[in-house]
């Protein structure tokens, strides 16, 4: 008698457990639930994309500061628009004009190579 009562109770508990699991899965598959899940995933992806963009921007700023330091570019606090000051123009000696002949010092004649 106790054996039958035990198996009857175990079967009833298994049936309740299975019914509960099936009902939870069915609720997850309703159109409203699917729409809410999709919206949550879209918000999560948007936050990840925003975090990525902020990381990229911070990296760009850091790298720009490193390059400015390496090139000797500095901010001029006296300028009202606070634009980065560039060094003056440099002239290359190889292409400077010779004062006496008004020709370049190192002219290249492609016919001399043949």
C-alpha cells in the first residue's frame, strides 16, 4: 500500500513539475515576450556599441596626445579658439633653389640613366 502511495505521489509531483516547465516555456514564446526579449537585446547591443565608441574615442585622444608630444606640437593657451599650433614650414635642402643659377642644386635628368 505504501509503495503505491509513494509512486502515486512521485507521479503527481513529476506531472506538476513538467506542467510548470511547459507553461513557462509557452509564456516565453508568446509574441509579447519575444518582443520584450528582442528589445532587451537591442538595448544591450546599443550599450555595448556606445561603450566601444567611447573606448575608441579615448584611445584616439590618447594616441593623438602621444603623437603631439612626439612631434613637439603643443596647445597655445593664448589663442582664443585653442587650436593646436603647428611648427613653421621646413625647407628641404635638396630642392632649394640655387641663388646664382636659379636652378635646383640636384636636378634629375631621366635621360642620364640610359
